[in-house]
């Protein structure tokens, strides 16, 4: 079976990885992709990048999880800073250091965030996104969830969408609600979902 990235559902139901491992999966997706397509071969040492098996990829996820660690609690999963620093530390330890792309001029601006994603993908670099909270426009399964952005596109009516790797599948979602959410009665209206790419 062909997979579109990793899946926290591969792990035992109720386990930490099954419940809170989405950030680790996103980090594993990105580092494996960089190893295969960007000459960062040391970022994936679980096997061949020509044909990646589920078993090998799960070994890769384990290696990444030593640096990008999920947690339970009031703020479960992998926090944004922990994700960035974990990927940086993992890549440094693997002797293929990555650094955060800090070129985004204004995360709160839709067009600036869009340009950041477009440029990263043009450079053949996937983008990690963490959807923090509900906005009434997305299925609740995407809330408080890390995913990997693999494509950005628009149709003739100027609807902007992104393709994402999550739960071992390719999902396509409207980019606007992914960029910015607003809770009931304006609660959380100043909070933006976070995006990051490495190079």
C-alpha cells in the first residue's frame, strides 16, 4: 500500500504516539523528504530512501521522537517551539544541520503566510503547520494537530487550497481557515495557526 507520509494511527490506541504523536510524524515526514530530495541523506538512516517501507519509516519516527517529543497535559502534543528546536537538534546530531526559514514577514498576514509556503514548496521544502483551535470551518479532527503541507494551489475563482500529509493520506483543505481561526464571540481571534519550514 502506498502511503502519503507517516501515521500516528500505526501506534497502539491510547499510547502517547497514537494520541499526541502528530508533531513527531510531521517532523519525520519532513526530515525523510529532505534526505531523499535535498541531499540531506544523514537525516534518514533507517533504510533506503528509494523505497521506504513502513517498518523502516517507523524506525525513523522513533529516531526523530528522541528530539521532537510529544507530551500529555494541559498543552498536549508537540509545542511550536519544541518542534522547531527538536528538528534543528535532530538534524545537527545527524550531521546534516537544518535551520528554520525565518523569511516570513508577518505570520498574521494571509498573503505573507501564503508567500512563505509558496516559496518553500518552490524550493522543494515541505512546510509543517499546527492547527491550534476550532474556527467552525474545519472538521474538528484537524484541531490541535500537526500536518505537513506539500502543495499550495488556487482555482479560477481564486480559492486557495493546500495539500497536506496527515494520517498516512493526502488531504486537501481550504487555506484561509488553516491560516487564521476565530473562536466563538471573538475568543482567540488574535491567534494564528503556526507554520514553519527548514532549509
